[in-house]
C-alpha cells in the first residue's frame, strides 16, 4: 500500500503575508495530517529537511499525527510566488516506511542544500511535529534554523543536524547522533545493546544511562572536559601508563581536561564513540 501526499499550501489554509523591516516578503501557513502505518512490522520514519525543526513523540496510539508549519522569506512578491509554487513537503508511506522530504529547487541531486540558494530569492522553512507509535526506527535530518527533539521512542536511530541542538529523551535503541554547531543530549530508558556514536564540533555531548551500564567508550575533546558518574576501569586497548586518572566534582569524575581517552564501564560491551572539539563530554546516570 502506498500513500503519497504533497503538501501544496494554498489560500484555503491560514496564512499571513507581510513585509518585514528588512524589506523581505514573508508568508506563514500550517497543515495537519492524520494517518496510520500500512503495516505493524518494520516501521521506519525518515524526515529530511533543509531548514526547520523536527519534533518526534512516541505514543501508545496506532494513529500518526503530523503538524507542519511553513515559513517563507522572499526578496520580492514575485519570488514569494515562486516559493509557493516550487516548494513542497512530500509525505510518502510505503509498507511501513514513512518519509517526509523537503522539496525545493535549491537542493542538489543528493538532497544536500545548494549553498547558492540565495540566487532563487527565497528561503522555505518547515517545522514538523509528529506523534506516532513508539515502536519505530528513526532517520532524521535537518540543516539549519531549528532543533531536533525526540521523546519516548523504542527503535534504532540516526539523527543528523548541521546548525542546531539535538535532544533525545526516554529512548530505547542504538544509533548515531551528529551535529556541527550545537549540543547533543541523549537519555536512554534502556541501555543500548549495539554500538553508538555521538559527534559535534562546537557543543557539549551529554548522555544518560541506566545504572547497570556495561560499555567500552572512546572519549575525545580538545577544548573541554571528560566527565562521568560511572565507575570505570582501564581499557584493554590502553597501556598501563595511560590508565585514566580523575578528580571529583560532586558526583562526577573528571578524567581529563581536553584530549582523548578510552574507558571501560562495567564488564565492557558495545562501543560508544564520543567526539567534540569545543565542549564537554559527559556520561551520567539517569
């Protein structure tokens, strides 16, 4: 079963048009959609935006609720009309795979933002809020002007941002989280059973786990500190002289102020990789 919906926002929806103080023309409108997965197994959600926020909330309901807010900024009335005509958010559900794709002319063939979008004279932002059954695997991507927030999901995940924070709460699963300019915060309802990766350049990385965590961790920061509330031991891949030393600050142990280290928590297990340049790395207890 295939369901394809292209959201073409027309005058039948609420909107407002104005000229801001810088002379740009703007338009805002909203859309809501109710639907269900076509299958009860192997469910996935992919959201791929150029600009905007993504909010995902898992529920015990089989219904899917999608709320979309679109904002357009354009140099002229003519380019505003072009934006209304040539931008869309495509929604497709095929055999349990739900995809939302931000379609605009300034994306290249690989779905990456064309950095010369300004040549078109407009920018289109979609803020997406989705409530759906909690048992679902996630692949989320946005580039700018927004945050990513995920709550109450059971499933694996790959979450990617460029300019913004990523927050994941009450999740059970394994995967990767990355941004360039932003903080990462992930709180696990159940400890991951597979490898995980957390990466940013300018921001802090904070992860929270259950008390019975067992994992091998690679921690790397240049301008920041490595902190944990767990008891750790020397990694088997580490020489004795490199055994991590720490100082205490409250319940936290600070293992290094800048640099890289490997630690083993509990009996060891999946590999957790942490990397930032300007920020702290924290492994905390729930």
